[in-house]
C-alpha cells in the first residue's frame, strides 16, 4: 500500500485535469471564497464520511478518491453476499462473507495511491455525536429510509449556532430501479430529509378484499398466494422466502389464479420480487447518482461551482425509465418539520378513534412513518412502547378513544420512536370526522 506522502508527486498525470478545475477560477466559481492556490490543500485535510458501502457506496468511494479527497471514512454494518457482485464492483467472489466497509476501503486504497480510507464495520447508530462532529461532509448511499432519517436528525440536532463547524452538509443519493435522486441538506438552513419525507411514501398496500375477490394485476395474484393461499394450505411449516421450493409453490398458486382471472405477467421472478419486496438494483442508475453526489462534494469543498442547496435548488431527480431525464428543483423547508422546524405538524384525526388507531396511523402516514411510536400529551404519558412495565401500564389506553382520553382539537402530542432516539415529533391534533 502506498503511503500518504506519495501524493501528488507520484502520479501528477492522474490529477492533471482535476487540478485544472481546482486551481483556476471559472465562470461559476464563487469569487469571494474560491482561492485556486488553497483548494487542493484544503481538500487534502478534509474529513469526509461515506455512509453505506453497497451499490451506491462503492461508486461514491471510488469517485471521491478520484475527486481528490484524501481522508475518507466509510461505515457499513453489512457483509458481502454473492448477489452483490453484479454491481458492487469493489467486491470479488473471495470477499463473500467479509465486511463491506473493510473490503471496499482496502480496494480503493490500493487503486488510488495517497488516499486513506478508514472502515467502520458497524451500525450508524453505534457512533455518537462526537464521531459525526469530526467530519466536514457526509455522503449517504443508503437504501434504507430509516437510516437516512436517523443520520438526518442527528446532523440537524448537532447544529449549534455558536459553533461554525457544527453545520455538516449532508449529500444524499438514492436509487430505486431506473429512478434516483441526489440532494444536499445544509442542516437547519435548507430543507432536510424529514421535510422531504413524503417523497418516499410507503408503497400503497393492496386492500385484502381486492386480493380475495377481483385481482387486477399480476402482483395481486402473487399477494393472494402469499397472504391467503399460503395460510389456508400451509404447504410448509413456515415460509422461507429464500427457499426456491417455497417460492415455486407460491408461483404455481399465483399462476393458476392469474389464469382464472385472465391476467398475464405472473413469472417466477415477479413472484420472488413481490414476496421479498425486491426493487431491482441497476448499476447504471447507481453510477449516475453516485457521480451526481460526488460532484456536489467536489463543489462544496472547492467552491469551484455552486452546489445544490446554495441557495435554491436542492433536489435533483433522475429518471432513466423511458429516456434520460433529470429535473432539479427547490424543495422548501417546512416550518412544521418535526426535525428542523419549530411548529407542530397538523395531524388529521377522528376524535372517535382509539389511541391504538392513532398509533397505527402514524406508521402508515407518508409524513410520519413511525413504526413504534410512543405518545405523550401535555405532560402525561398516553402510551409507551418500552420498558415492558410502562407498556403494560399504558396499554389499556390503546382501547380508549381520543376524546375519552381528554384530547381536544389543537392539543399537541409528542411522539418518539426508537428509530430516532434524539427526536420528539410534535403533532397538533386536528379533528375531522371520518365517514
Ligand atoms: Zn426538516
């Protein structure tokens, strides 16, 4: 492995074009900030954190190393699976079973001399604020919304007006099939990921009655086999989604049902995709989005051009479904954002609902998506998920209606969820009669 001192004299050719961007002012450079004699030195010292070493993360690491960043950390708790090898190109067959963060770091260090990559083989939640405070930039290449929300909340909570270094820009990349997005969050200053949560609405569940009576799509037939036929016939003691015999059984059932309703399109792959909730990962989409994210990192760190979010457009969406299409716009910060806003968010509820129904609805609402919420109102605990003793004590409240619990129109409730240890979501009740 090369030592850090090897740069830049070891491979001047490699950095020739990058240095043209970093050393010369151009039409988009910010004259007030850009100093071509300083940029390379500043970037050498910058500490940058990459979250995720999967499909996006591998691309991001490689791109950052080739964009002139020298001190990169990467965090990922996963190990390499054989099914990753078609797109997570820093991994080889011999790496199966090893830590993604460690293998990716070693690979890029060997290929790009002078770069130091420090792997962290753990969950992001295992690191504390001090750890995250050590970085000037965070780049996310995650596939989980929960992990994104956690790091977003953590970075926003870290902001301390008195400490200039406490504003750590977050660059977030995401892909789903042929679609993707790249966005930049400047905590508390621009719209955060929580403000934009409704862009990730959970996939609408198909009503059971549709599955049971009139399926319209091949997916409905698969869901029918999965939810209804499996339960009725119990062909195996327990469904193992990785067992081809189990998926094969579901496929045959779904196919028969599809024939009955003259629906085409049920295949083994579709069955597997629906049952395992798989959205195909596409290497080309990952590479487009990772490139966009790393461009933002280069712009933010060098001031060679205005980055997303400085000050307006902060969200770039990409779609490769029918053709190549991108659209960049400003996603507004929300005053009632539970993470970066000051106002409680309005929550439509029916006063006749039980607390249990309210708790359930928090998981389904696109703007909340809280799966294990605990609820308090005006100093009193209505329902706590843990510890067990408190859960048992507050459980009877789940059966009581909101009005019965003394909740009134305009009352504020505080909701916490173990996925967001530090954040309490504020909601303001708005009574609306449902049917
Ligand atoms: Zn926000």
